[in-house]
C-alpha cells in the first residue's frame, strides 16, 4: 500500500497494512516494520506484520526479524580493521581467480577521522595546530590506507582529521531524517533514514528521530556486503518523561540519572523509547546527550520521535527548507510524528519526573554509579587513604576535560561552561597549574558559536581552548599528565583523579594511571578545574578564593537557564556548518597525502600498522560432532570491558606489543596508541588482557595478560600460552563473569579471542555488541551453567571444560551439556545455554563467521 504525500515522494502506508494495532506500536517498531515492508519479500512482510502484532500481547517475542539500513557510519579506528579485512579479502578473492573489485560495499559508508587525536598540547594558543600535526605524523600510513579505500572502494567516504566526531558529524551533516530512493516501480519514494555504526554511541542520532544503533565492525562488514542485520524482535522499554528540567539542571544530569535507573532495571540490549509530555520540553541537543548514553544504560537505542524540535534543529544546522518540509510530511504521513499524549504498548515502563533532577555526577569507575555532589568525598576516600603529604593535595585533580560528543553536541552545555568561565574570570579565579585542562568538542563549528557570544576567550583563559576536534580524553587519548602530577605519583603515591564530560570512566580508560574518574557536565568540569581537587561537595564547599581572599562557591558561578538559552540562540548561525566543515574537509595536508589507487592494496611487509590478518580465509571444517575438551586460559570476573580485553591507550615500551614494535625499529619514546595499530594483528594479539585491572583467576598472582600453560606449569603471556596449546592440537576457551564485553564496540576484543584459538567463550552474561562480534568471528558464546561463577569455580591449570560440539544442532538459546573435568579427577556437570539470538546467527557460526561467509558468497558469485 502506498501513501501519496502532497508535493512529496510517495511512501509506504504501514498503518493501513497493520490495522488497529498500529497506533499501539512503539515508534521504533513502526520504523523497523516499514523497513521490512520496503526491503523484503511480500511473504516476509506478511510474516513480520503478524509477529509485530503478536508482540503486543506479551510485550516481547522470540521471533527473528531482519533489518537493512540505508547507510553505514564508521570511525578511523574501527574502519581501519574493517578495511584491513576487506583488503585481505580482496587478496583471497583474487587468488581464486575472481575480480577483486567485485568485493565492494552495496551501501554508502561514511568514515570520520576522530579517534586518533591526542591531547599532547593544551592550555596554549597553538594547541590545536600542534595536536593535529602530531596526529598526522603518527598516523599518516593509516590515513593513506583510508584514502586508498576512498579511491578504490565504491561508496566509501572519508571525513579528514579536524572534521569532528562521527556522531556529531552524523547529526549536523549526514542525517536526513527522511531519505529518498527509487522504489520497486522506479518512482521516487521516501522513507525513514536509518543506519548502523561501528561505535556503541551511534544511537546519539536517535535524538533526531533517526533509528540507528551500534554494531561491531564484523557485523558492519556483513551489512556492507548486503547481509541484513538479524535480530530478535526487540523488547522496548518506554521511559515516560514528565515535567521540565529545573533551573541550573542540564541534560547531562538527566542522562546520568536515566543511566543509573535503567541499569538498576537490568536493561541488556532492549530498545529504549522516550515518550510523554516531558519530551517536548527538551531540545534536540539535550536529547542527544541522553540518546548517546544508550550503551551505558545497557540499551540498543535511546529513541526520541520526530517533532517540531527536530525541524528546528534541521534549520539551525543549515538543512534546506525542502528537506525540512519532506521530513514533516513523511513522518506525519507514516504515523511517526511525536504525540506527547500517546501511550504505546511497551515491554516495561520507567517514569522520570524531570523536575525532580539535580546536578549529578557518576563514578568513579562506572557510568551507571550515580552520585550527588555530596557523595563525592566518600567514594574517593579509599583512593586517598595511602597518599603521602606533599606539594599537591591528596585528592589533586589531574585531568579536567570538556570532551566527547556526548555533551559537546548540546550547544547549551558548552554555553553553560563558558558562562562559568566568564563568571570565574570576573572574580579573578584561575585553574591550578597541575590540572590538565582541555576542550575537544565534536564539531568544528563549536569554536565559531562560542566566539560569536564571547565565550571562547573566557574558556581559553582558564585553559579550555580547543585542543582538537575528536574523542581525545574520552577514549584515553588524554596525552601525558602534567609534570607536577607525574612527580606526585612517584613522590606522594598520588592516585590521580579525572573529571570529564565523557561517557565512560572505567579504570585506566581515561589515562593508564587514572583509576578514578567522575563524569560530569561541562560547567561542572570547569568548576572542578578551578578547585583543583575532587574530594569535596562542590555544590556547597568553597571552590576557590577571589582576589580579596573571599571564598567563592558554585552558586556564584552557576548559570541560570534563561541566560544559557539566550546565548545559545545568539551563538547559532546556520551557515556555520557549511563553512566550518568545508574548511576541515578542504585540509591541504589531507589533500597532499598520497595513496595508491590499485584494486589490490600493496602491503608493505615491514609495516607496523597494516598487516593482512590470518583469520581472513575461506572457512575450514568446523570439526566432527562430539565431545570437545578445552583448557581455560583466561578466567576473569565481572565487568570485564572491551577496554580490558583489547586496549586502546598508549603502548608502553615495556609491554609485549611495545617490545615487538621496538624490534621492528619503532621509536620506544613514541609507539602511538593501540587503537591506531588495529590494522596490525601482531600488536593487537600481544595487547590482549594486559590492562592492569584484569585478574586471571587461573593462578595466584598472575600479572595482567598472563596465563599458565598447564603442561609445564609455565607462566606465559596469554598469547604464548595459547600458541603452545595450538601446537599440541588442544583447544582453549575463556571463562568470564557478568556483563562481559561492556563498553566500546571494539571488534578486536573478539578478533583477539579468535586468534588465541578459543572455540568457546563462557560467561555469566554478555553485552550485546560483543556477543555479536564473537559470533561474527566464529566463536561460540555460552552462558555458564546455573550456579557456576568464575571466581568460585576455583579453576586451576589442568582443569578442562568439555561440551557437546554439534554445529548442525546450533540454534537460538540451545542448551548444551557441559562437563568440568578437574585435574585431580573430580567431575562437575551442568547445562550451558548458547548466547545465540537468531537462526541467522547460528548459520553464521556454522559458516565459520562473517569473513568466511562473505568470502564464500563472493567466490561463489552470490554477492
């Protein structure tokens, strides 16, 4: 059924096809169903309509659906491994006599260059230029590789360094909200813009009413080559917002509160949709902060439907009037326009009264651990107990960073930070010299907006000048700590603390020496920087003293809603977007960067950045059915994140990866960061599990990244122990606790496990993206049997886990008999359950994973 929209392309009348049940559907379900109707067969459409209608009876379903987005979003450190895979796959295809140019994405792919810039320089006028120069020096080889892809891989677009963070680019430049394309009959049709991205924070664009979520790089490779995303028809949690944010309370406070409450509800992969009258009080910028944090609250999405605020945002960001009109017409015609009085059927509900929120923080080690300002001294106290007296306070603040697309995409938050800086300067306040201050916003238009209302110079005066346009501190590219802090770590035993406006604060993520980090709004970041220390109730205790010695409190600095709103309006000019992005994309340095133009990439055997990975190959046999016994090589507890599994920060010269690089002739003083070397499997393999917070319970006192080779009892790096087992033809496995794989959508956390030779990963629970990455790499993920916990099993070298290995029987949530055979002869039995959600995932495992599947399809001519 087709809807004729006056003056606009036609669209599909999904409501007429569904009938009365349509008005009770969550908006995310309406978009998913429209996608199925438009992209799949009539039989699949009829089946899907029945599944979505049946879902309303129970609010959940075990039925499988397939989703085909219209585009893909990546960033440089996820596209790097994907491009390495593609280049290596082209080699394999060519070796089989097939034209390698056939291996091309069927959907457009946009890639940002935002995950590599580091804050090496800060608090000086030339910090931005110097940091960008260092970025290009370190990463020129990778960037040439990306340029090769933009020239030879169809539909691959690269935004060069300085263009901003991928999610802000998506909102300000790429998202159309409504897309158009020729329909099956050749006439132009319109439909909801929808995408997947290789970053867990892709849902930020949900703030505009664009359905999108993060996938692993491996799953994205499948989508690139035309394989739909297979998922269980999603449960949807409705978050009903009422009231209005109080004066002085910001979107960050809402996001942190929602994160805390949804994690308390044990959200794990569900879609979240915001509804209720409170939604209408939030701008798209404010919504973006909440939507961005979806992975932190455990969800796949954090969706806000389209309304007048969406249209206002499109106009402010320079979209054409014709596009704005199309969005309004299409969303109204297809029943996607926001209704504040609607009460769709949801799986579960959460009520949030915006008027009850107060300024908040989260941490110091997890983003879901909500704090009032008064809570901060107590949560930091254990870290301060052993700090000795010295020149710095025991709770010295090492890093104060306005960073991350999470908060810097909301212009009101940056205006609020600028107003705090202005009021502080007027009182003569300054930041102490030991605090490393920086601002790394998501958009190159940020500086123009802040300068227009006179706030950029206020922030610069306190050390918060623009140090780069990229993720920077939020993902651990924070650069070296200040000299006073580095000295205090040695002399005082200082436990440095960070305050940042980012989205994650896992120990060691912000900086390898920072285990305590508080997430806060940009204005709070400025306030903490002025204080110079963290163990205080910043809402009540004096922050500093003015020129006369009078104590200054936060109340004197905190901006009101009216002044923030007024200056935010004055800061915007629609032309800023085209001018700022145009200047970044016309970068002469980027234009001069040379790159090959051949269909096959010319690998350099001496490269320490790019090497074809061994897992890019046509699938071998999955093995005969029967019992398989596996040696556990890593036994880890709860909350092991992808940061813990596969690091992203600086590569220490003393590490296995560092020593390998030095052997290849690299400079020990500047080995770059792990994330920049994800195209080199040798480096990434050696970095597995080396985060100092990882405890391997297989042996007492094992250093991070080490295991025990049970045959000899040797304590070896886990990659070496795995290699020894491989030489003997003995499989290995990994055992983990709850929430294994939280954090970034880092595909190397799964690729590394595959390179270790692990056939199975056992866990008490798995995060969504990492689960799909494991399946994409052909690793079978299993839930540990009831009552089995890694810390209490007491696994020791020589113990083996045995399962019934029967690939033909693999199916969603299959029960698999599991036996633990102790080295002393004892035997324990239980039933594990496969973390397989759909039949398509089971098929993918049987095929040997995503890469093997793509290669087989290409060689056989099925793409």
